[in-house]
C-alpha cells in the first residue's frame, strides 16, 4: 500500500507518494512538486536529497554497513577477487567461472593504448599531478575509441565497459611509472587482472619481475574496498555527465576529476601528508587535535568524518588490519602508522569528534599501505580511481539502462533584479 507525505502551504495541502526501498528506506517522491505547488526544494550538498533509485550498493551509515549487490563488504574483501567484484557490481550477480574467464579475456583483448596517446602522456611536465594526467588521458580515450561515445545498446555498452576496464589499468600504471621516471611498459597477457596491474606498475627495467603475493593480495583487497560507494561525489558526477549521453570514458574522466579533491578521494594523499607533518613537528598529537577543533584554523583531521557514516566506516576497520599485516609481512616499520593509531585513539576519546560522530574513513589508513608498496603519495588517489572504476561503470550503466533523464537541478535566484544597461562612458 502506497504511503503519502502531506505538504501544507499557503492554505493548501498537497500529498506526495513515498517510495520505499528494499531495506525499508523511505523517500518523498517530489517529481510533481513544482507543478503542484510552484515550490522547489533547496538542499546544498544534497545532504537530504536522493538522486535516484539504485540496486547496486546499500549503505547504513548509522550501523556502519556496506553491501555490494547484497554481499557484505567484509565477505567480499576476505573471499573475492577484484575482477569478480567488478562483474558483480556491473552486471548484478557473482560470475560463474565461465563468465569470469570470458570477462577477463574480453578485457585483456583491450589492454593496450594507442601509441599517439602515449605521446600525450609524455608531453605532461613531470611535476604534473597524476590525477590531472589520468583524467586528461581517460578523456582522450574517447578520441581513440569514437564508437564508445553515445552508446545505446547493451552490447555497445559492454564493448565500452571492457575497453575502459582494459585500458585504465595501463593508464594508471603508466602515470605511476612516468611519475617514478620508469619506462612505460605493458604487463603480461598470461596474468590475472590484479597481478598484471602490480606487474605493470612495479616491474623494473633492469631485472625480471618477481610477483609478491603480499602486494598482490593487499592490492586486491584495497581495490575491492574502494570499488563502489553509492551516490558519493565522484559517482554522482559520473551519473550526471553520463545523463547527457557524453559516453562512458568522458563520464569516468569527470569522475576522476571529482575524486581528486582532498575532501573526497584526495584525502588519502592529504592523510599521509598530514601524518608526515605531525611526525616532522615532533609527533605532538595534542597540538593537532586542538587545531582540528579550532574553527579559526583551516586544519582538519584528514581521513576523519563522512557524509553518510556516523559510525565506523567498515572499510577503515578492514584497511587498518591490512596495514598492520602488510607492513609486518614486508618487514616495514613506518612511524606514521603509529602516529595514525595515536591520532585515532585521541579522536575517538574526544567529545568534539564523538559528538559529531567523526570516525576514521576509508582514506585514513589506505595511504600507509600504498606507501609500503612503494607508491608515491601523489599517486594514492590514482589507486582509489582504479578501485572505483567498476562502481562508476555500474552506476553509469544502471542510469543509462533505466533511461534516466538528463540531470539538471533548479535553483533559487538571489541576484540583482532587472536593471537597464549602463554605457561604458557613464559607469
Ligand atoms: C571519501 O561520500 C562518500 O561515500 C565518499 C567516500 C567514497 O567511498 O566515495 O567514502 C570517500 O571521500 C571519504 C571522505 C574523505 N574526506 C576526508 O577525510 C576529509 C576530511 N573530512 C571532512 O572534510 C568531512 O568530514 C567530509 C567532507 C568527509 C564530510 O563533510 P560533511 O558531511 O559536509 O560534514 P561537515 O563538513 O558539515 O562537518 C560536520 C561537523 C562540522 O563541525 P560543526 O560546524 O558542526 O561545528 O564536523 C566537523 C565540521 O567542522 N568536521 C570535522 C571533520 N569533518 C567534519 N572537524 C575536524 N576534522 C574533520 N575531518
């Protein structure tokens, strides 16, 4: 039975149907609001506004629950391979071994980059931020794959999907290698998806590459944990760019740019820079806790807080455990890990953070693992983008298959009222 919400305004009352999700979430369907009342809603940052109905990810921010297509993130991080999670997110079900094999082969067939695109990469200054380079190259992929632009059929979408699943890891590896001063190399067709990413990134030009299972397993887990997160800033960007039918590559390129910001995916870089600053400043945790709470100080505790999670980010718990294991297995002692743990403890016991329900998020410990892998701080967010790719693809595909309208929000105008033009000689 459909439930309704009643809005009373100016002596009138109008009812709007409620939409109920499969996890008992409720929303007011206001599609008819402006026509019925000439009113619109106003919600900066969309903190109370749903943009779509989606079957991909369920988040419960109060309970710290995250599920991809109904599977708990803890189960997937422990048991799954990143490519099967990508298949699950994009197509809705865990793949059979035949489906997974075909998906991997179709992706491998696309795992190369047009040589002219390599020239674009080589033209960037070495100091260029890897996220800006990656976004530019991803957008440039459309120029070399014009058929992936305004795709309509599921088959055309599938072709675009395997193309970007094949090409983005090469771009990520090359952006990382260019930043590291290494020659741009391909991987090994015989390897699995994640193993090949590690090989493309870490192989040295002067010796045979020997895979490190610790690195491969940590990378697999990190990519799964970053793969999807419902309507976050970058995913919403992918959806709204895709809603104009600008194509998958252009939509993902826009998502990469949105993810770059330090309030979003760029936080993993900002966290390690913050921890390094604290270490260089003598490790005075209390001093930085005071700064984080001081409204006159722009300093924020990066890697803390979340728009949706008002409890622990379940991914942060898993990554914190993995950080300990990876550093121990690699025999690395990283002083910033200890500073991170002390900062976490101080914040969890501080009323300012407890009252605002500010807990460590996915970005708080991830950079410590990337660092242990030998990934440069500026390239951390590129790894986040690589993980988030299947989520962006899944959301883009769902939006296109649902034939959702072009995204075009309204506004309340607060500028000048009508006024006559003033000629230059009279101003
Ligand atoms: C990601 O949305 C997603 O799902 C994102 C993500 C994903 O997987 O896609 O999970 C990935 O982006 C994680 C978030 C990474 N960002 C950071 O770690 C940057 C630091 N965190 C914040 O800037 C902040 O917490 C946000 C941006 C994450 C959330 O901001 P909101 O929801 O807009 O909350 P807010 O800024 O209104 O803060 C509420 C209060 C404010 O204080 P009061 O005005 O109530 O006194 O909490 C304070 C804020 O000042 N606050 C912080 C803080 N975060 C919030 N104070 C100090 N340090 C912080 N980190």
